[in-house]
């Protein structure tokens, strides 16, 4: 199935969840916010939120500094 992840096309398996996508991308979910089709997906729902063909996923990393 095809998604757009941070503006780039990406092919993934059908039924993939947000947490599985993050694992596939090598991203620690504790350090990011995820938006699917402009709606924020709460971290508690990453494991149950299934992605669909054509979804637009934005993954934003938290940056610390001082």
C-alpha cells in the first residue's frame, strides 16, 4: 500500500500500524509526534491506529536545547 511519509512516497504492507511504521523507519516513538491526514495520533493509540492507502503521515521529532 502507498503512503506519503513526511512528503515522500513510501510503500508499506497493508494494515500497518503507526507503531510498526515507526519501527520500520527506525524511529523511537517516545521522541516524536505523529499526524495522519492532519489529525494528531496520540502515542497511546500508535499500536492500534492502522494506516490506509493514501494516508499522509507527518512525523515530527522533538528537539531539546537550551
